[in-house]
C-alpha cells in the first residue's frame, strides 16, 4: 500500500502519530512521511529520534490554516488525519476552539486533499462521536459526517477517497487513565469517577493496524470499528494496585459511563467481519453495494456495540501483565 509513497500525518506528534510512524517505517518502505503539527516542542523531541532518516519531514502548521495545508500537500499520496482538540473537560469550557479545529480544520483538510488529488484519506474518530453527550464527541461526529459526505461529490475511480476508523480508550497512552493511576499509586487513594464505568481497551499497535486495514480495504465513506475487549474501571484500578483505597468522586463534565462504538441506529448499515465491524455510508445506498460489503455479514437490526454489552472482557491479570511488559513506554505516546 505505502511502498514508495508520500504520507502526511496531521497531529503526527501525538500518541497515535508517533506509533504509526514507527510501525509503518518497519513494515513498509514509504518514500516520505510528513509530520504536520502545531507543537514545535514535540516536533523538536521527535526529530532527534529520526535525525538520520531522510524519509521523515517535520512541518509546523495547524489544520485551521488552509493556506499552510495547501502549501505542503503537493505530491502527497495518503493522509492520516489524527489532529484534534480532544480533552473532554477542556472542550466543554472552550467550545469555540474545539469547533475551529475538529470541524473547520477537517473541512480545510478535505478541500485541500481533493485539490491535490490525494488518493486516500483516513481520519481517526472516537467512541465519543457515537451518540455524543459532550462537545468533543459532537464535533467529531460532525467531522465523521464531513468525511463520509466528501465522497459524494465525485464517485469516479480516481477521486480522493475518505474513510474513518473509530476506537476508544488506548491502553497506557498519554492522558489515559493507566498512567494517571500509576502516578497516584503512592498516594492514599485512587480517584474513581463512577464505579459503574466501563471502557474499551485497545493498544496503539492495534489502532495502527486498523488504519492500515482501512487504507487497504476502503471504497470511501466507511467507518471501521475493531473488535476489542472491555474492562470495568474498578478492575483497571486493581490492575495498578490491589491494596490502595478506591474513592468515587463523580463523573467529569461531558463524561460517559460506558463507551459506545455502534448504535442500534447504525445497525441497518453495519456489517461484521473477522476482527472488526464496518458501518457503511447510508448515502447513495452504499450499504447495499457488494463492492462496499465484500464478505461481511449483516448484523441484527437491534445490534449495538458498547463497552458494557461487550462479549469480550480483559481480566485484571491480563492488564497487569501488559503494564509490567510496557512500563517503560506507558504515558510516553
């Protein structure tokens, strides 16, 4: 897929971007990877790691800046759209900034990718875009809809194709609960927002593999959802420490009790495959087109995929083992 191609990763200095670039360089032989982000300090630190690799290029820029995007998109073959304003409580208190990045920035990216005839573009979505209850989720739902509709204006073979991958909590990533719990391990208690809370559990490696799969499979407009295990927040805390007190403190503004990836409303357009689901675009009747369906099996009409109704659960012991193996990288990506 990426052999001798030029890739651009928006928000490329974030958790996903760093892991994607590392793993993609190991598996493929791209001609060039452009890391596009507005955080110059992260770029500076990341550039040290790749200073001897001429295939890696760092560009400071913001997806809100249409002219800057336009200036660096020449000869780009594939784009991974990972840039977003994503911290839920901060988005609740700074809604304008979240909208400017997640909606306006996504619109800019779509237009510029089309202008430069980029082959394929995959955006990272979130469980919070599914039946959203917070502003971040609402802006990501809007971004998803923009990506799906972007395929409508030109259905020719050579037109730029846009698709989406959706996943939830990334185990051990920066800003996730595991490094937070580990930082509190020596304190008197671990704060639990709600004892009922459940979360999907995915590794960065699995997220990268889902993006690869999307690029390889996509026709345009699909939302790819990987099958992954769930955990209760109490079990996540116990995997960090079985002895420390757990204290319930109440949910944060905009926070969900359970994560949701596929709603019952999505079920009319959702197909199941080995290891993942695919929500097909309802527009243009793509959900009835065998090219989009492939070897998928239609889910039941009342199907939903949520972290509390999941059939696959990660045990405390499994998470403990993962933490012990990955201690050196937890919180770094």
